[in-house]
C-alpha cells in the first residue's frame, strides 16, 4: 500500500470553506486508490472539522519550528508528502527533504495566494490590478519558490495555470491542473431540485474569515443590496451564510432592509437549493469559488464578477446567470434574473453544462496518479531537469533550517 502524508494548514472543514471541500476531494482521490493516509497539522482542532479517523485516516498534531517533526517524518517515511499551501511547505519542506530525500513532494496551492493578496492591495490603493504588481509582490517570490522546490504543484484554476506558465515560465512538468472534482449532474438529480416558483430570496455564502468574502458582504451592504432593494418586492430578502461570523458581521443585520446575517449553515446545499439566486460580488480573490460551483450543483443561478467566475468559465458555455463588474449593472442583472423564469431556467441549464464539462472527477484522477507514478520512477531525472528548484532547496536548507533551529532554541530557553 502506498502511503501519503498530508500536512494541512488547517483541519479540513468542507462545510465551512471551499478549501475544506477541495482538501476532502483530494483525500477521497487517494482513498479510492487504496492509499494509506496520514493527516498532520499544527493547527488547533475546530468544532466543524471532518472526522478523518472515521474515514480510516490517521491524524497527528505536529509543531512548527520543532525537531519532533524530524523523528515523526523519519518514522512515517511516506512515498508522498502533500503540503497544503506554500506556507506549510516553507515550514516543513526542508525537514522532509533532509530526512526523506526520496519522498515525492507535492504542493496543493489551493489558490495562488500571491494573486489574491496583490489584487487586494490594488483594491485598497484604488488601482487596477496588473501582472507587474504581481511580479513585485514578496508573497509572489515566496510562493513561486515553493512551487520550484516541490516535485509537483496542484493548480486549481486554468487562469492561474496560464499565469504560472506564461508569466513565470514554470516548466509544465512541475504543474498539474486539477480543478474541483465533482460528480455529474444527472436528470435524476435535476428532478429533485425545487422549481422556480417554489424558490425565494437571494443568498450569498462563504467563510467570514476569508477576506474576499468579508469585502463582498460589505460591498453588498453599502452598495449593491440597496440598489436591488429599490426595485424589487419588499418581501424579498438577502440571506448571508458563513462560518465564524464575528460581531462586526452580525451587527450588519437589518431586518427592515431584508439584510439577514444567518451565520454557519450546517448543510450549505440545503440553503442554496432553497434560494432563487446566489450573488457573489467578489472584488478580489483567486482560485475557484466554492459557493458558485455549489450553486450550480444545486440548480441555483448566480450573478458574480469576472474575478468570481475566474477559473470556471467554459469557452463554449454561457455563464450560470450573469458576470458583471459594475455595481449598477450587477443590481439590474440580479433583478432581471430573479423575475424572468425563462432566463432563470436557461441559466440553470448552463450551470449543469459547466459542471459536467469542466469539473468531472474522472477526467483528472487517473491522470494524476499516472503523473505521480512517472515522477516516482524517474525521480532523479525529474529533479535534475529542475535546477532552479535544486538551487532554491540548497539555500533553503541553509537559511530556513537555521532560522527554524534558532527559533526552536529560543523557545526552549523561554
């Protein structure tokens, strides 16, 4: 049996975030191939985390900047280590290289953090995002270095794959495009959906701790929802769901304006399936947006921005509603889609086609394991063709390692 160690930035919460859903999808890929899985994380356990042990997965709490991990990784000696985000690779990658040099290192980027952070900074500065800004960002240097240090990086968005290939000239053998891994929407599933007439209200959903989600909620409250509310029935409401709502979020509740902070949804598909429209006016971000994919899976049309739809657009299929960046046109599109049954039904059908054409598990699972096997059988050659990675690994072992050891020694003294 092959053995993979997954080092998680957090414990997976598929009902709280797209990142949690993504991680569980990857876990299920390896379970389907009968791999032994160990999941380790330095994060605190949470109330919404998945019970991994019920899936037959061993779980381990690990520490950053602590040599106890050295003993742990040598005892595990996995064939593959998967780092959940580049920050985790920075912390533990050099230790894996030092103690298990023949272990394949895979980076799960989740999304390009540098892209999200650069877009956020551009928004704060009231500037249009450019690739030049991305090149100047220190997060970019760290994340690209992490990609080079790994044997393979999983890229969730075809837009991000294009940036990594064309802007940063990263060799294709170091990248593997693998978006959300979903089951097809069948006619039987479609028959279970509530019809247009039985649906009501707008919905948006997303973890409140995720900065793009919080920004979109404020944008809805201050700008877009008032424009919608002016032109639509008083009984229609906006329901906002998401894990970990802080007091500043619950204070936005305004029943008289139909603006309702609902908090965590135990089952996101249930609330999405009951709503008529999902709205996601995201002004910055990266990767694929779980709320929009899940809306399609629930037969719920959506209105979002070009950033929201990024990585999900299919060249031959119209969007599952509208893609609009201007707030006034966004509001008009929301009202139009809410009131027009024929347009709503066509948008729903577009969502079915996008899911079935772009995000099918069968399209990617076999190719991923073939790619891992190819790397495993030619690991030395694979690494020799990645000289930049070897160079970065050399310097990492002499900088990050000594910094980590200094922190560990300092912590012991305290």
